[in-house]
C-alpha cells in the first residue's frame, strides 16, 4: 500500500489539523506506517531554543511513530505566501514534490495538510488549489456544521471540480451533541446540493484523548 490524501478546509480555523491528527492516529492503529506532510508551515515558534512547527507538534503530542515532514517553516501566523515574502524565502515547488515523494515512499499512507482553503495564497503566483493540482493529489474537504458553511463547502467543491481535482469527499468536523436548527439539518441540506460523499461526521470533543480521537475516526475504515 502506498496511498496519500490532501486535506483542505472550507476556510481557516475549520479543524484541518485535528482531522489530520485523527486520520493519522486511526490509520496508525490499523498497523500501517503513516506519514504527515505539511508543505508550508507558517506560525513557527521557539521552545527550549528550538524552532518548532505547530501542526507537526500536534501530531507528536499523540505519537512518535508517525513520520512528519515540512518543506518550509516560516515565521508569522499568516498565509505561507505572506510569510515567505516577509521572511525573504523563495519557495520551490520542486522541493515540495521531492519531499512529498520521499515521505510517501517511506509510508503506507501519507496525510498532506494545506493551509486555509483552496484560495489561500501559498507562494508567488500560486494559491493552494494550484499546489494541489501540481502535486496531483486527491482531496478531502473539511467543514463544520455551522450557518454559512453550506455556501463555503459547495464553493470549495465547485472550485476543485473546475480544476479537475478529484475530491474523495467531505468530513464534517465538530458536530455538537446539542444542535441548533442549522446544525440539526446541516447534513441533509448539504446532501441535497452535494455530489460527493460525506465520508464521516466527527463529534465535537470536550475531553480529548488519543483513544477518543481514534474512535471518532473509525468511519474511515472503509476508505483505506
């Protein structure tokens, strides 16, 4: 097995990293060798005199056996494009492709995480939708069951479709137990206008544990 999937969101703060953590931990629990790749990581921080990548540290909180890799680590909690510009870093997509090939070669399943949504600026003249197209990766879209997210989700799907990017499906993140009216009908409303599969619904978790995360992502078993 040598599979990979690119995780994007309808916009920022949608829970992409949490979904990546969940997929990595669940796939690891199946006995697979797992890789996590973040092509462009902005928001770098210093801890114990070491420069760290925040999303990679989220993976490491739960497992030291998952291979993690980034191509560019950038300062500033801003888009990779702006971070690279302000830090005078020239991004080379060929380095990204090489790094991705290496981590994929070492693992059964590689989870690739973008930043923001498809139209988040990645680097000079390139949005993340351009990066996904150049990497030729299949896509999972992460959304939340909140008012306004149907619009965001359908626009993201349309953008991917117009570029010929294959979409595996949608993961709905942070579904609360106590739902408001929009959340109660979110799934049926999305299905009425969505022509791709809803892969799974991740519950909103007040107490987060490794076992709890793995259980929340068991829906992915039929897609491995």
